[in-house]
């Protein structure tokens, strides 16, 4: 069984958001176009969202109270649970998404495998329950949450493919390094499956 994981395609990670990644809104549109043509190729489509606590540094993940974010370990506040910034970007058609994963409640959480579904399962359990043997990964940001999620997927033993045409990274150098790291870990890195 083949599944698709859509990582953190949320307003705050797209243009106009508090931690905007260039190309984020376009990625959301490309994923929707892709799903219109290819959703039938997947037995399961999962989407993750960063879902942080309000009025908290989330254990230092948010730079608050005048602190400057270093954009490595600390970030501007983003994706506060229930906020507009935490919503999926409107360019992403949510009707294709079968399972929703939330992560980062009160702490940093780059990997969707650290999250939990609305019915209380881990992503690893979800994939196992659905007998998924191959996972395609897309989303934002290539150099952080896509990287961490794809590496964790690979650790579960399934085949992992990152489709870079539907990913956006924060910076060129860290994105290139992330793609190299993914390949070293045994993930396939391709532009698209077309
Ligand atoms: Zn976060």
C-alpha cells in the first residue's frame, strides 16, 4: 500500500504567515493539482500540522518576550492551535485528506511521527494499520519538517520518496543539505512522479 504525507501546509508557513516560506502557497496549489490527478494512486492520504500552545514559548521553540529567533532552534511564534495561522492553506484542497496529525503541542516537533491523530494514534500506527509499505512526502519546509518526517518514515522500514516539486525550503543551503541527507538515509529524492 502506498500513502502520501503532506507536511505542514499551513497559513503561517506560506506567504503572509508569521514564518513564511517562499513558494509555500504555490506548493499548496501544486499539491491540490497533484491530488486531483493522482489521489487514486494512494490508499491513504495524511496531512500534518504544527499545533503549538498559545501564550507559551513551547519549551523555547518560540522566541517570545523580546527574544530574537535564531531560525535554527527558535522561531517567531507560529501555528498556534486553533488560530488562522495554524489552518491549512486555502490552496490545499482538504477533501482528499483522510487522516489529520497534529504535533508540537507545548514543544518543538519537526517530525510528523512525533504527532498524534485526532483519534489518538501515532503516524507510525496509522501507516502500520493501513499496511503502508511506501510513503511519498511533500510539504513545508523541506529543510526542517519534511526532512525530519521523511527520516523518521525511513526508520520505520518503509520506502520513502520525497517529491521536491511539491516542497518548499527555508534556505537554499539547508535545503540542499537536507536532500543529500535524505538520500544518504535511503530515501528517494525526485522532482515528481509524473
Ligand atoms: Zn513549530
